[in-house]
């Protein structure tokens, strides 16, 4: 993948766009990309992964975005493929919201539906406008799609319905939940830096603490590599503004071997 891949965002507006709506749209793209890319990167790099504006063009509102970490700004080539995959993800997500795809992408959560709503906000408010999104290399599209104002409104309404379905509170005790490590320290006395994923609650990593030292010892020291296993646990979930911010692991019942990433079926 060449190192000039850009995420091309074009709003063909019919009416002037409110600055707050434009900011909301670009912020939604940036935040959704950060969540999307975090799954495939080491923790330290995932925290720094950002989209940067490489060019603003005249005519319609056109922004060219590149992906990089601050320490790797000149080295776009390593992140070019992530832009293509992210563009495919957005296309799939909006196809689902528009009823063109029956199966909901598994990674879509409440926070994603809100971002998808924000991304199309300027177009949804402007009759006759259109949003074009594509991953471009040397100005040639690798993948591209567009949404009309009518489709943007339909996508927002569908996203609102999906959010309402997911309004069940996540705060409280979850019994027999499946947890696996995103990052962890092997010192049973340390709780700094421990992050875990519980997909039934939230697909991203969340800070984890333990009700006692023996639980962490059991989860980290009973196996040569705790990252190869998932654990059946009871945990309490604490949230900030509706988003999981802390898992307190209360008990561990069992562990199972995680399937390899290249397994199929």
C-alpha cells in the first residue's frame, strides 16, 4: 500500500454549513477511527493514533485526512491500510443503517451509533447536499461511497433506534462474564496499567482493578501467558457518562483458551 493514502471527506453542500456541525462531523470521524484502529495496534501506539488534516481543498468542503501517530508522522505507509479498512467499515455501517445489509456489524455499540450520527449531521440538515467518503491513493479511489441528505436523515433515525435498544444500563454487577486481557502487569500487588476487554459490556479496553490480590495472582500466574486465555469472572462495572470506565473483578470462576486470530469458522 503506497504511503500517500488519504481519507477523502467531501461535503457537497447546498446551503452554508454551521461550523459546529462541521466540527461535530469531523470529530465523529476522528473518534470513530481511533476506536476502530485501536484493536490492531499495541496499547501505547493505539492511545496516540490520530487522523491529521493534510489538505483542505476549495469548492465544496473537502478535507484530506491521513493516519499516523505523533512519533510517526512521516511514516504514513504503515497506517495506509487502516484507512482503507476504516472506510470499508464506515460503508458497511451505513449500509446496515440504511437497510441494505441485514447483519449488524458486531463492533457497533452505542458510542459508535452516536459517532455515525454526528458524521452525517451537516448533510442531514441540508436538503440537496451529499457526503462523499473515500480512501484515495494518488487521487484514485480504493473504495468510496456517498450519502445523500435523504439517506443521512434515514441513517440518523436508524442509529437513534439502535441507541434506544442499547439503553440498558451497564453499571452494576455482571456475573459469569467473559474477560480477556488487553494489557496487564505481572506484579500481583500492582493495579496500574491493567486493562481488560469484556465484549458483552464494551468492545474497547477498560481499566481493571481487583477486589483482592489472590484474584489477580490466579489470573496472571496460573498460566505462562495470560493473554492466551479468557476468564469467566464476576465483575462490577462503573461508568462515566454512560461509558464503562472501570471493571472491579470480584471473582474468577474459570479460564478458557482463546481461539487463534487466524482461526476460521
